C-alpha cells in the first residue's frame, strides 16, 4: 500500500471528522508512511500540526486514508551546503521538545509532532475514552 501525499488544501477533511478512533489512528499512520517515503528521498516535512494531517475524501466504499499536506517548510536534507541555521518552523504546540536542545530538525521531531497531533485529537474529539 502506498502512502498518500497531497499538496493542495481541500483534498480532505479535518481529523476531528474521523468516524471513530480506528479511522483517526489510521490517518496518522498514513501520515507517518508518507513522511517515511518522503524522507527516503531526503525530504523532511518540518511542520506537522493539526491542519497538516487530513482524512482523504473517498467517493467509494473504500476506507478513507490519511494525507500529509503543506510541504512549504520542507527541507531537502541531501544538500551538502552549510549546516542549517537553527530555526523553528512549525506550530509551537506540536513541535518536538527536543528542538529546544537540538535545533537542527531531524525526522524523529516530525514523528513526535504526529504523536502530539494524535494525542490532541484523541483527548478532544474521541468519545468514550
């Protein structure tokens, strides 16, 4: 199964519209897969937050899948240029705490951000937990 990537807003719905916890978790897992695929080509997202993981709209009976969007702050990690200046792109609420001590963005920082997004939506929007 290939990860879902999207570059345009409006191609999905907010995670708060997940039908259930399984769909919410699957959408975040799909975003993790998309992140991994892009990082394998040396592209790092660097701005994972609430509005950047969507649930794709589906006209068929297939389950809706997650989309990782908004790659404007992404960085090509394959360049051999000078080391990146410390910068803090992204949404503060979902940024990795480790960026305070290690300001050069790494893949695991985005994964921590995805966990924070999942935790946020689980606490705020999933009934019965």
